[in-house]
C-alpha cells in the first residue's frame, strides 16, 4: 500500500465498505457488558445514525478504518445505552459543567450510568434542526445564550436520554450561559444537587499557593479543602440515589480506570499530532478527545475503543500511512467547533489538525491515586482551563502549538458563549506575539449547508499560510 492509498470516505463510501467488516470485529464492538442477559452489539455504518436524525453526517468525510467506524458508532450509540440502562433499573446521573470530575465519582457505583448534558450543545448542528433550541426558548433560554441551551430542550423532550435520577450541577467558575440553563433545568422539576467550583484566584505572592501535580497549575492553598468537601457532597448525593455508599476503595478503583482512559487519549494525541502527516484525521480526533470526560456512558468500552485506535495509528505510523498527501498546513484548533463539518472543510483544502484546546484539557491529566481521593479530584478541577482567568488556557495553547509545530491557529467561537469574546482576544494577541497566524470567528448555525463565509475564510487562511512558507 502506498503512502497515498488512504482516503477519507463519504457516508455512501461507508455504506459500500460496511459489508466487508469482519464478523469477529463486529463481535468485539459490544457495550454494556455488565448486562449479561444478551449480547449488545453497536457497530453500524454512519448512515444508520443519519437516518435516525443526525443528518450532518451526510456532509462529513470519515477515516476509512474499522477502528474509526467503531469510534463513530460508540459515540452515536450512547443514547441506546442510556435508555437500556434505565429500562434495566439502573440509576442515571446527568453531570453538568465540571467536564470530567463527577463521573470519576459516580461510576464508582454499580448499575449506574453518567452522561454530560453539556454535550447537547452539538445536537442541533448534527441534527441540522433547531427543535431543541426552539423548545429551550419557550422555557426561557433564548438566543442570548450559547448552544448549550439545547440541553434544556432535551430535558423537556427526553428523546436524547431518559429522565435522570439526579442532575449534578457545578456552579462558580464556569460559563454564565450554562449556569442559567442549569437553573432552568431545575425549574422543570428535576432533582438537582448543586456543588460549587471556586476560582483558582492566582496568588500575587509565592508563599500562599500550591501547584497541581500533573497540570502544573498554581492555585491558592486554602481552596483545595473546600473543593474536596464539595466533592464529598457529590459522592453522598449519588450514594443516596443509588442506595449504596461510595467507599474510598471503590473510588480509587474507578480513578485508576479513568486514569487508564486519560493516558490512552493523551498518548494518542502525542502520536497523531506529532506526526509530520497525521495518521488519523482531525474529525476522529475531535470525537476521541471527549471520551475521557465520562467514557461516553460506558468507560469499559471507551477504553477498548481507544486501544483499537492506538493499534490503527501504530500500524499507520510504522508504514508511513496517512489520509493526507503532500505537506498539509498544520493547524492548531482552539474551542470545539459546534459544526463538525468545519474540520472536513479544513482537511479538504489542504489543512490538518495538529493540536487542540477544546476547553476540556484537564480531563487529559492523570488523577493522583495516593492520599485523600477527594483532594486528588479537587486538584484535577483546578487544572480546568475555565476554573479561573484564561491565562492558564493561553499558556497551554502556546505551549502545545509550539510543541506540535503549528503553522496557524483557528479559534472557533460559540455564538452567545459569554467567555468567548474575552478569551478570543487575549488568545489572539498572545499568539500573534509568537508570530502565529490566527483565524477567529463565531460558528453560525447553518443547517443543510456550510456557511459560505466561514468556508471561504478557512480556505483563504490555509492559502495565506502556504504563501508564508
């Protein structure tokens, strides 16, 4: 196989290729293995999920590997897991806004699933349908809030997930938009446990601060014990719902499981983003990077999916294979694009994603497994790029953009997100000081077709960088 033999394929291309998936591979793709009554296989072609409403899939280009198909199917089958678990009498927790801490606690309990309501921000774009946004507007979450308001619409319809037994909502150092949405969710009569995430409040002197062990983030000493107590409250609330208390041993075992997932993702990022020609496209990496947050409602299978992706990437690196030919323009992407087709547009015009900061980078760091587990989880919260001033996030973007040899940076802002206008300007100024070209724009809701303005700007940006060479 030559270096140019790998090509991204369309949704119809997967329809043609799907019958060739080996039976033994399909049998490996099982979820909810704790339910012993029957085998649960989830591998499907993307058209299966497009026919069920995720119409944007028709406009994307996919990696042609079976490992990538497993990733897509795993993410889009999450709804099936949630409804099946509810049917089996399991407890369902909706985590909101902490983006990686709460599931490490709640998955310590047997017969429970945890999902992130936050992730519904991309549902309107994948469905190319404003229904959830329209419902949210009628409930008080109107267009001045970002797309995360779709979570409120979904909490009314319960067609993306069953009614949660408990919503676990973080407030404090998080975005104003979702703070408002979470209050509106509680007003719908759902049971909510609130916990506070205080800001890091970087000290002005060196004597009253600590540094997190993995993210190396400075924070005021006195807030760590406060966060730990808040997380103990989360554990107690989840235990009350599940009817079983979370012990330290249960929590530590689950922390080790999530550390394995985090290490797998971190290693995958290193391999893919360090390569001269990426062995895996940015669209698949976009999906993979969200797995450590909550294991996509099945941490055991999330680990298997990442191991499978590693095997594919290792094979391609050994053989010099990539879906990109020539020398693609290396783009670092900051802030997750609400419209995933923008990554396809970048890759179609000669670019490749060589690094990311999707506001979830704290979920890539290990969690310390010595000492008090709640203090360790509190440290991980303090690595959250939104847990204080955006200087921490700017520093990570600059460091990784340099590390992965980025030639430019795209910042895809989210319409209505209160933090974006403030962060984008700061990030842009610092990147330009480092002589890195920046393209910054808000992603419009553009059902049925890509925004021509955004498409033209991405294509022009790639051409400008090519001329800089």
